[in-house]
C-alpha cells in the first residue's frame, strides 16, 4: 500500500533564511518553491535521493504552520507517505477506525492529492497520504 516516504515536512519561520542550510551545508538540490493557498503556506521542495524534504513557511497567521511554530517552534511537522488510489486508502483507514483530518483528498503542492491522518490515530505522528497525479513537476 505504501510506496515510499515521499517527503518529510519541516516547519520553518522563513524559507529564505533556512534554505542555505539545506542547499549549501547539506548540498541538496532545490526542486521548486510554490505557494499552496488552501493550506496558507509557501513550500520549498528539496531532493534527498528518493525522498524529498518539504520546508513549510506560513503565509498567514491563520496557517496551521504558524500555529505549529507558535506551540512547538520550528522542526519536523509531518511525514508524507506516497500511495496509489488515495480515495481507497482513505476508505481503508476509516474502516480500521483511524481518524482522518481530511476525509476527502485535497490538492497539495505539485498538484498532488493529499490527506492528513490525525496524529492521535497515528502514534503521535502527523502523517500525510500523498498521491502524485500526472505531471506534478516534482518527481
Ligand atoms: Zn507534505
């Protein structure tokens, strides 16, 4: 069911200030920067082999990322698992009594279809199910 860890999401105060650590110190390649209005975030994707690192910066005080940083500071925010047929995966999770934050897939960065599982149902980890549809430009 799970293809791979698609990406690790990291909440940062400023992509501009954080990016040099990833590109210069860790020598990772920047793939794309984009704004995701539905989540009130700006994201930067870096290539780390088969997996990506997603830096998330709030674009509004109402952004879940602003909330997260306010409570816990910068750091790892979520883990995204690459799946096929995300609608079926959501249905399977719900059948198993897993609480989903998103009961329907929504549009994420790179045109991916995503759905978050509730951390209370996922061993304390915010897990994003993520399906690439067509050419997201990030693969
Ligand atoms: Zn993500």
